[in-house]
C-alpha cells in the first residue's frame, strides 16, 4: 500500500461518469462500511442483496469520509467531500482496491479454481503441494485463508475486493510466490475478483447450485464463464474435458487452453486402476501412482491439481511423488473413527445433488457387501429450493437407510424444508427414510441404527462448526457430534 496514494491515481483505471470535488486528495483507507469511514477514507456505496449502500452516504460524510464512490449522486453534496459517480460501484471498488494495495496479484502466481464441486479440495491441496515443494504460499478458501501455516479465518468463499487485495498484499510481504484461491460465481458477478491478474484458472465441474442467487442455470454458467473470459493472454485455462460444460469454459479464452480427462482426450489424462477404502490407484503420465484420497470425484481433483502444478512449471515426477502423500481438505470425505465402536463415520460438505451422488456412489464402490450405508442429510434455508427433493431422493435410493434433517435453516421453518425434501422420496423407499428435524438427534439415530462395520455418512456441512438458525450461528460441528455419539454407543 502506498501511503501517498491520491484519488486521481486510483481513478486512472475507472470509467467515471461524473465527479465533484478535488481529486488530488490523499487516500488512507477504503471501506464499504459507513461506520468505518473517516478522514482520508473512500466510502463505496454498493447495492447489495440485503441493503443499498447509497442509504449510508450521509453517515459516511458525517464520519468525514474524504471520498464517496456511488452509482447515484445524492441530492445534496458536501463541499468538503469528493464525489465520484460510476456505472458500477463494486467494479470501481475492485479496480481502486487493486491500485491502492499496489496490484499485489501482478507480483504473485495467482491461480483461481472455480466450479460447483472440488474448489476447496483443489485449492487446499495445491497450497499443501507447493508448500511441500519448498514455496511460500497463500490460500484463499471456504474453509480458511492461510499465509503459509498462519491461519486467517474465512467468512466468504471469496472475500470482498478490499479485503482480498489487502490479503494478497499481506501474502506478498510475507514472501509468498504462489496463491491458490477458490473463485465463486458470486465473486465473479459481484466484481470481487475484478482487477486481479491471474496466472491461471481451473474449471472443475458444473451442476445445480446457487440458483437462488443467479435465477437460472444459464446465468450461473455465464458467471463461471466470465472468470475465464477475463483471464489475461499470459494465463492458462485448465478445464475438465469430461464435464459437458468444460469446452464452453475454454471458448474465447485469450491464453493457453488445456484440458484434463479420465474418460477421453485431454492434455492431462489418467486411468482409474482401483478405487478402494485405502485410496485411489491411478495410471497418470505413464506412471502408476497410489493416492490417499478416495473416490472418482477425487481422481478428477487430483488430475486438476497435477495439471495446474505442471502448467506452473513444476517437475511432473516430483509433483506426483509429493501429491501421493497428501490428504484432502477438512470436511471433504473426512473419516471420523472411534476405537470403541466398529462403525465408519464420514463427514462431507456435499450440499448439492451432484456432490451427494458422488459421495454415495464412492461409498457404494468401496463398501463390502455386508456393510450398510446410513446417510444423514439436510438442505439449507433461504437457498435454492429446487434441489431439495433431489437431495432426498438420492439419499433414499443410494443408501440403505436415510435420515432427513435440518442443515442451516436460516430464516426458514425447518419443517417446511423437510416437507419439500420428503416430496422427492420414492414410494418404494419410504420405509427406509426417517425425518428428524433436530440435527443432533438425527445423527444420534443414524449411529443407533448402525451395526458393526456399517458406514454413517453425515452430509451437507462438512468443515462448518455452526448451525445458522434465525440469524444466529449456534455451535455445531458434525465431526464432534458424530464422535460424541460413538462415545455414547461405546459405553
């Protein structure tokens, strides 16, 4: 960050519609929260889903904000404040934030991973891989942000543009050379990654998710595609050739276009030799390699990670050697074991039909004939309701027993969510499905139903350590609750 940055310097990359007041103003801070505005601050009035920042311009001016950036100028202008009118405040904020922090992304090997499933696993494992290869690295993910080993709590898949550029600048000062980040569809549409310079982009897959926000699947697809359309000519774009939208992502990409595949043609190809409880056995780049991750979906993740590392210039043999010893991200097909009971617990973040089907299909592939699969699953409130019946149908059809329960109901009645889920349960499977709104009781019941050797899958929340009910985040950790129930059973 340059302490002597002026408004004029920050506006060089911004299309200004109208401007009032001086531009040779020294800027000390940027904020989208009027309560944090003060002398030397630029306040950005953003139109959000919950509130319109334009309503707080007067508050920011009261706080002595030096500059207001907005889409609509207020009726009364304070002569002591500079006003900048733009077409999109979020886009302007991203471009100005990049400039304010000295464009840190230009000095980093920044790789963005996008897609419905696999983003966290790929970003986390790339961070682990490059750390093992001897680099100082940053991680920006749903689970947490990291500078090497230092953990910085995460609140969104992708932070707002100000926080994001501040984090990248901090990573650069700490000596990081590579940063791996999840890029959500929300982040693209809301301009959180606008103005960043990416060394590469990775597409994992696309399935039903976030339609509550994007409205249609086509809009969701376009949001993902926009990330690739904006990659610079110097960047690579690595896409899953086996996903039917994989080719779409590479259309009109300015930089290097690469693909990975398990089933067909691709620059990076693998053949699945074994998918077992002890891990994956793949033939990759002419070598047979044993990995600690389980499931076909993780075979795709491993291919994406391997391809990214090679495209960043790393030695293929060294990458495979290190990658074979790495574990996945927290809450992603994470085993929960107890010495007292012979039941296998699995906690997974699967909260979309595609992700749940992947996990259940993996369990079906690796289980012994005598093992039952008992699934606990719910759906979040105030989110895409169309996937609820399908989530319940998959749990009912692909499990021996299923317990439908609450996830993060937010401001919805959990019973209304469960009623929508129950509508998807086939008549032939009704006898194998229980509905228990209390998530703790649902997990307790699933464990009680299990016999020695069985598998209990608790899906939907993964790494989360809370349950959001009516605006309050209550402590709740699926892994911890599962451990508690194993302990009770073992007494």
